[in-house]
C-alpha cells in the first residue's frame, strides 16, 4: 500500500479540482514484467507478461501454476517488445477465441487468434494460432500493442509510429501505412484473401491512396486505449516525444480523425512542415508536461465500478517514469493524485468494473481505491470526528464532539463489512483491529442524531 501524496506542480495548462481521494492497495505480486490485465466476464483476471505468458488469477486470489498461454519461444522480448496485448472475443463464451498482439523474433508486429482448450477453461490451445494481421516495424520502439473489441464487435488495434524519435519517416501522417494509427478490422468476416475483413464504414474504404484498415491516424505511440460504454466514448492515451503527454476522448462513432503527430506534440507545434491546417487536427482533451520526472503516459479506464462514489466517471491514467497517478473528468480537468513510486505500465478492469494498476518493474498489481464508499455521502460531521491512531495496528479510538456515537462499521476495499459496533451511546469508543489484515479500510460512523461520516483507516 502506498501513501497518498498530492503534488501541485505539474499541469500548468489545466484546471485543478482536488475533490476526489485516490490511493492504491497491493492486490497480487510475484509476476514477471506484467503489462496487461483482462477478464472474460467472470471473476478471473488474465495477466499478460511481456515475456510471452498469460497467467490467471482466480477469484479467490490464487494464481494458477500453469499459464493460460505460453508463447515465449516465438516472440522477441525486451525494451518495448514482447507480448503486448490481449483481447477476448465478444462471443468468447461460445467460440473460445482470443487475440494477442506480439512482436516476432524479427521485431515485426503480429496479431493472432488463439482458442481456449476444449477440455479446460484455464488453458489455451497453443497449437490453434491463426495469424490475423501483421506489419513491419522499422525500429524497436513504439510498437503500440493494445487490442480491444468495440461495442460494434470489431477489433481495434493500436499501432505506434514505427519508432526512433520524431517520426523520421512521417509515418503517422501517411495513410498508406498502418503505423501511427488505430486500426479497425472485422475478425468474423474474412475477405480479400485475408483472415479479416474491412468494416464497410471504415473512413478510407474505397480510397486507393489509403489503407482501409485505418480508423484514426496521427498518433505517436497509443500504448493504451479503452472504451467507456456508459458515455459511448473512446479514450486514447498517446505517449509524447520530449515535452508532453496527451489524452484524447472522442465519441466511438467518430472515424478518420487526425490526432496531429508529428505535426503537433499535444497542442504544441513539433514539425509542421507539409502538415494540414489546425482545423483538420483533433487536439487532446487534456495533456501534461515532462516536469517532475514525467516521461510516458499509461492510459487506463473510466471508473464505472460500484464501490466508490467519489471517483465515478473519472478517467484514470499514470506516468511510467514519475509514478504519478492522475484522473481526468468529463470536462477535461486534470488531477494529479501524487507519486506512488511504481513504473506504471497499464491499468486493468475486472468484471465488476473495479480498476487495477500494474507496476511492471516490481511485478505487482495494485487495486485502485477511492475515498468514499457508495451510499456514505453525508459528511456533515466529519470535522468533529477524530479517529486515532491512523495508521493503526492494534486499536483505534473514535471521538465525537457535540454528539454521541451510535454505530461504527468497518468496510474493506471491496465494500464488505468486516467489523461492527452498535448501540454505543458515548462520545468515545475504542475498537480492536488486531484480527484485520494489513490494508485500507473505511470506517462509517453514525451519530445519535443521525449524521454520518466516512474516514479511511490504514491497518499496518
């Protein structure tokens, strides 16, 4: 568990609003360079390791000894290469198909389909690979890697600009190339001699001077993107060059947008030679600079879980170098929630819509924690209530001014009730927490007059 630290020095172009409280709690450790988490509509979490393995965390927290998939012998690994992305087919329950994005031994990108083992839902059939689409990578970096199915049933693919620095081949602006793009393909209806088809409403269908797979272009390295089906938006976090990191949000149906790279880095001109006018560029919803050690954005998800009310609707992102975790609200306001000392490479979302964040260097997965549990909105007595000590290990004492305590309920980070004191009728109460596991808890306190408050308790 990392302590919350608010830093005020980073987003000089943004409006700050520190109404939310964000923390993290260690969920599972012991992975080797984890960089992606997916679910398949049940309580299992599938953890992608860069070296070529996919491991399963079961609902009870145990990790299967045998990987779900191991293709470590057929990939290149290291730097920005490896097994980079995973997406389960929307009809996985019936067809057992899932898709991976990896770099081949020669460094080129390969997206392939595999099938689950017919006799074991925790194992893949490693002999079932069907190559879907691939493309060359001129350099070792900026491979993209994210895969996700949209609500339209099509597979979206993040392709970086081919690497090096400054996009020397101007590939992101070249719609004859797949690099520097978001691609969109139909894996259910192959056509034209390929193992995929082109959706009829892709923006460059019928254009002889463009690749029809392209959905969006002008991206440097869209390492992670995600869909928010509640608001029908696509969020794209694009890794910057040397100055700033950007976050884009568009309606899912907006096709053919040019996000500006290499002409612009975020909202700032980078190399505008031969570039279209600004009116043809889609500029980011939000951005942040490379001050305070920032260097590379890892995009996440909009929180749509049911446990925390104060972070509902916020888009989460993090920085790989500084350890910062941040959020963006619907109007583009950025909040830096502090340096949490991890090499944050990706976020994950469980079937319950709760969020996770991955530290690739430590091999650890943390759970995102909000500050207010759903249903505990009345904070009118919070300033008259004390809870000491905090952090605590054996006992914690509650004291209330101008009223008496009636109930104290302790909840864990999943919202489960772990301790309860009722009919207190005193302005002070000490409770034992010796039997609680270390971690983050929330104390909901109700006074005799009916007011409530919620405080976060750290048990050591």
